[in-house]
C-alpha cells in the first residue's frame, strides 16, 4: 500500500510537470502566431503609409508607431522564448546570449568573447533560472552598448566548485561620463539586475572602474 501510494504521488507529479510543459509550449506558440504577427502587421502598415504621404508631422507619427511596434516585437520575442519549455536547455540559453550580443554589439563594432566553463551545454536548466540569467545578461549587454564606449566585452559563464558564476566585463569608460537622464535609466536597469539576482537567490556585484563589471554568483544548478 505504501509503495502504491508513493508511486501514485510520483506519477501525479510527473503528469503535472508534463501538463505544464505542454501548456507553456502552447502558450508560446499562440503568442508567436497571434501577437507577434499582429505587431509585425502594424509595423509593415505604418511603413507603407509613410511611403504614401507627404505631411511631415504625420510621417513622424507613423515612424513613432513603427518604432514602438518593433520594440514591442523584440520584447514579445523575449517573452515567448522565456516561457517556451522547448528552450529549457543550457545550449538554448547560450545561443540566445550570442544572438543578442551579435544584434546589439556588432553594429557598434564592439567585439565580445563568450566562454563557458565546466558546464554540460546539452543539460537541462530550470525555466526560472534560464529566464533570469538571460535578462540579467541582456540588461548588462544593453548597458555596454548605451553607456560604456567600449571596444571589447569579456563574458565568462560556468561552474566554480559548488557555485555558478556569470561575469561580464567591458573595457570602456563611458559609464563615468553619462548624462543625468542616462544615469537615471541606468539606475533603473541596475535595480532590475539586483531584483532578478534576488529571485535567483544569488549575489551580484556591480563594479564601475576600468570598465564596467557585473559578477553574479549563485548555487550550482547544472
């Protein structure tokens, strides 16, 4: 009887886990098909209208609509990726990190070097950890692009004994020369970094001197 009860509990938990994974996959697919398609349509229509009018004020408003829809598409892409259970692999996280660095840094001629150490790249990674690590990384890379005036970024991610560590360091000095408005935005971004680190139960150091460094440390998960 005890063995049967344990088996039933384990089977129930497994079925619930599979049900949640199917739900996450379905939600990601629906968002991609419906919302992303709608935003892409808005961007395309606004661009077509711009080519048909000569009024400068209307043209500027349509340009703002197009830019807003493109920003929304980018954020929606992150949301879809973060909830899709098919992405719960370390290799998927690494690919997404490289994709974002290529998109943001390479047009600015900022080189980057991403290294992973002592990690099984094909291993599974919990969804909440994957999401928060990626958004911490994304915020750090965006800060480099906007404020660092750097030419190189070194990214190190891996296990160090019982700990997982993520280090992002640039060789710039632009952080010290930012305007009041950019300082305010960056302050909000750094607050988001600390909030996400707290969700992970992690420690995070944010250092400004001879470049900008973000160092995340948490319990090893893979």
